C-alpha cells in the first residue's frame, strides 16, 4: 500500500490516491483518499514514527493460509509485541478482539440486547450499501471494491424499502427539475373534460381504441380496419357479430 497523487485534467487540482498492490483480484487498485481517511492515515503514520525515531519499521507478516513469512515491509497496521520484543503486524485474531472491544464501548446491541458481532469483511458491505444508496453509481462502487463483475457488487448491497422509495423520489425530483415547468401545471377544466371525452370515445362495441390522447382518428372511425383496435367484445352476440364483420372485411380486402 502506497500513497500517490493524481492531477485532474480539467481543474489542475492534485488529489491524493491510495495505491493497493496487490488487490484481492491480483490487480492494482487505486482509491481516492478523502479527508477522513487522510486524517486516520496521518495519525497512524505519526504514531509509528514517534515510537520509532521518525521511521516506520519494516516488519514481516505471517500468512496463516500460505504458512509463510513475508518480506520485511513498512506495514501501517503494526504494533509493538512485548513477547517477541519487536513490532509485529496486527493479525486477524487481534482485529476481532479490537472490534469486540469497540462494540462493547459503543454499546451496539442487536434486537435481543446482545452485543453485535462484526467481522472485518462486513464493513465492505456497509460501505457499498451506504455509497450506492447515497448516489454513487454501482459500477463506480464495483471499481472501488475491486470487483470485476457487477453481480459481485450486488451481493454486497442491502437495499431497504424506505431507501428505495427515497431514492426513487429523488430520481423523479431530479428528472422534473430539468424538464419545462409547463409540463407539470394543473390542467384547465376544458382540458380535463377533453381528456375524459377522449377515453369515453374509445369505448367501442368491438373493444377499445388504442389511439393516443390528442391524436386524430386516421381511419374515419372505420375501426375494423384500424390496427389501433383492441378486440374486447362486450357480449357473446357482439363477439359473433364482430367476427362476421371481420370476415366480411377480410373477403373484401383480401
């Protein structure tokens, strides 16, 4: 993990980036460093340098899956070990203990009053849900999480009904804000009466007319020949009569 810089081409602003190598997929991943993350990283770096004469010590990390000791690197997440007499990388078991301690102090409980159980991977799902429901496009969230497929990102999301309603309403409000205000005015009594009359005239013996509102009839009400006719006979007699009319019309235009 290293810190890099990127200059925005349109404004010339230089923004800090966090370069993660290797990522879970084996590829390089770059994250934008926000103010909160920058403050946390600066605190960790300052604390390590203060304890070790202005330098970050290079320590090896033991991989419990591969069962091998990695090369010495300036890992940020390290702590002094009294047993070994040197700095060590914070392991998985220590992370679990720190999470349990934080939950206990914060008094975070479930519905039964018991302390919540968190795993480090849970926070990826929390971040993805909060980011996407907050407006971050899902394909950008996939890039941040290091996912190759959007389907993988979808598994991390937990969308609740109230969030869906709020997000959809915000989408509609945004759509309305970019359209002419005249499209959302209240119709006059004359316009409303004309609108209702249009749908009243659509009721035919053969069915209903699918002609859009505000458009003229192109076939002078010769509905048998009109492709906008939606067959829905009102009765058995009307149905039989309709097929007779259609059969006669087919023979004439056949």
